[in-house]
């Protein structure tokens, strides 16, 4: 008699990997889109290890967690790196003539046959997380050293393993705790380089004076400073930091990384490192190292692990030197798509409908770092086809998309937003994206373009969606033109997502959620919310990754009339809500109830004094 296996959903519920509400949302998404349930669950922010472990349980396949298991070098030597990369497979163990291979799909007969011919072994496919397989290939192939299992008392198999070196959990048996980054952000490599630099420079004392340009010019080419400057950038990329801050103080320099929207201190450097390190970054970004009285801007283009990165560098003089801030941009980023940005299905459908209008302005608003550019590019990626002529003007071009003409602002050469937009109108465009509407001239040309049959995408800096219309009017655009051209406004914020590795659920008094717009809250009612306990993977913060909060205003006839009459912001907000707009805090409540984030994070990102 066949043994009935548990479904993925039942297995994950039993293990506490997801809540009933999350499972219901995943099923609804699958019904609406017809997508793969595994991809849907991972896109929701659940731990991929848990998802693929559940898939193994459902299919009866063995599972290996490559984030904790170290493949054997004897297995790696059997399969050429070209084959491993082509099929995204990782040899993990060899027993006689049997070769165990970590695969995204162990049932793929063609790949199994290809591996059998290459290795001349019997192939046993083992399910693993695809991203973990790719990471293992990049990390272990060509390392030149064998990867041996640990020895001594620490080598005892974790609970839930079948003993010895067996990495497999048949049918999704209990997994050992996943390893991850230390709570100390800076890695061992960076610490080693820092120690070397301090050892070499410490003996010299404060070798470089701030006004000694010749001495600085020599020191910035020294191997220790070059290594330190490169290592700081590499460490930031490894930690997926969006910004690097080097802040001079009275007795040294502090280095901080912005990770998931929050700054974390990584190291403090002595005073004698401050001047040469600052000068090194200024030279890398083609600034004038002799000029220390005025702010300067530059860019650094680097390649790390075969991926190109662009660093926007800002240098600001202060009391104790010059502060350097570098924005890290991944030039090879693949567009992640609207369905991964955290939109509710309703808002996503409405946004796509607005983006498919033949003309008008579709605006994204929010503070710096709120994900406006990512949203705009995801829309462009959706609209990009052979029938459309799409042009963009940006400062800088953060992503690169095939099939789209992208222009980068060059103020020194006279190529401004306004000048580029005038030229765009003579290029027979269908869709125009303007990186930011900064002044009346740019806004006016954008309005003109939308009136003459083009769809214009752009961004503004406002606190919410309704105030974007008032901002355009304050810039000098006539109210009737704002009303006639604006079809939709998307306000957004980015908050931290609960770490999927240490997520736990707890009961909360529903009355505490009334400030978020939870209208159904009653005395004594309890709702189930999620939070992160804190683990090594999230550096004991309880958060890993980010999720968007959105507020979409669709401009209808009533709102057009209110814009022309210059109605107040509260009036515009009330009309927008009556037209179906969910405020940022209400979208935050949805994400809280779905277990994506916490009430505290919504408060941190969205709420301001007097906002009720």
C-alpha cells in the first residue's frame, strides 16, 4: 500500500515555517497567476531552505542544505566546472561509484544522463536550493584546496542527521540550524587587512599631515591603503549594503554600512589612517585631493566576482576632515518584477492598468532610498517590447535594460534633464522616463510630453501621494495642467522584512492595531502576528531583507476638479481614500497581518508626528 505523503503546505504548517494566513495567500496567488508554489512561497519571503525541505517531503526526495553542508573535494573533482555551471548542479559526495549531486530538480533525466556520461558514475540526485547551489559552485570550484569535514568534538553530526557525513534528510527530516553571518558585520578578511595596515602604519605615527599633499599622494598608492580601500568596498557588497559611510572624528574614522535601510557600525580606524584612506577614495573617484574646502562628487566603477558595480561618491568637508559616502549600485541587477516588490494583488493590478495608458504622467514619490527607481524600472521592464520606443534620462543610470535608450545626465557637458527631454520629443518616443522632476523646466517639459501623446514616468520627493499634486503646483506648473496630465501617483517606503530563519508567531491585542486603520478591532480580540527572535543570519536584529509599503492614488474626475480648485491636502486625501486608495499605514497593516514585518517597523518608517 502506498504511503500518503504530506503536501508542502501541511508540512510547513506542522513545522511552524509559515502561518495559515500565509498559506492561504500563497494558494490564492497560485490560483490567480498559475505560478509555481515553490517560487510563490520564496517570493513571499519565506526561508528557501524551509520551502525546498517541504518540497522534498512532498516528493519523497532527499534534501541537502548547502548553507551548512560542505561538499567533498573528491566529488567536486569528478564534474567539470563548465558542466556544473551549465546545469546549476553541485557534486557533494562520492561513495565508490555513486556520485551524489545537489540539483534544483533531481527528476531531470537529461541532466542526470549528462552527468552520468561525464563522471562515469551512478548519479543520485539530491534536492537543494538553486541559489545555494550557485553560491557553492562560485565558492568551491577552483579553490585549489580540499574541503574537509570538521574534526574533533565539533564534528559530531547535528541532531536530525543520520550520522557520519550523510548530509541528506529523506523526505524533509528535521534540519539542523542554518549557519550564517556573524553578528559582527565586518568579515575575517577585512579584519586581517585592517590589522596589517595598522601594523605597517602604526610604526610611522601620524605620517600624513592634512596639508602635505606630496606625502598623501605617495601614501595612497601604498599597498596597505589600497588593500584596505578595496576590502571595505568588497565587504559592503558581500553584506548587500546600499551605502558606505566613512566619518572622520577627532581621534580617528568610523566606518558604517547601511543594510536594509539601517546603519550598522563596522569598524573604527586610528587617526593616521584617516587622511590617506580619504585621499585614496578621492583619487579612485577622480576628485581633487588637494581641494578640502568644498564638497565634491565622483564615481567609482569596479568589478567584484565578475559583476560590475557603480559607486556614487560624495565628499563633504567637516570639522575633523572629509566625510565620504558611497552609494553602491549593482549595474548588472536583473529586474526583479512587480510581483516581488511587495504589492498587494489589487494595487499591482491597478498600477499595471495605469502604466498601460497611452499618455499621461505616472509618478512615484517618497524619500531617497524608498525604492522609487526600482518600481519605475520594473514598470519599464513590463512595458518593454519591440513595438515601443522607450527613452530614459537619469542621474545616474542605475540599471541597464536591453531595448531601451538610456541617457545619463552630464552637467559639465551641458546635458541636463531639461535639454535631454527637449531632444527626446524629436526622437519619436512612446514612453519617457525622467529620473526626477527637480524644477519647473523639467516638470513643464514632462507635462508637455504627456499632453502630446506620450506616457511619462518620473519621481518626486513628497511624503505621500496626494501632496505630489501640490508639489507640482508649488514648482510652478498650472493646476489645470497637473489635473489634465497626471493619471496616477505611487507613494512608497521600504521597511525591514522579518528574518525568515528566526521568525516566530505570537498573539497581540487587536486594539493596539487601531492606529494603523484596523477598523474591525474589538475589545478582547487577539490577532496572530510575527516577529524575529534574532539569529546569526540577521545579526540578531530579527530582520533580513526589505518589503515595500505602497499608497496608490488614481486620478479620477473628482480629484481633477479638486486639483484645479486648489483644494487642501486633507480634502485631496479624503477624496483619494473614497476612490479606493489605501494609505501607507494601511498597507503596512496588511504586511503586518501577513507576517512580513512588525508594527514597530511600520511605525519607524511611516508614522510622523501629527499623522493620525
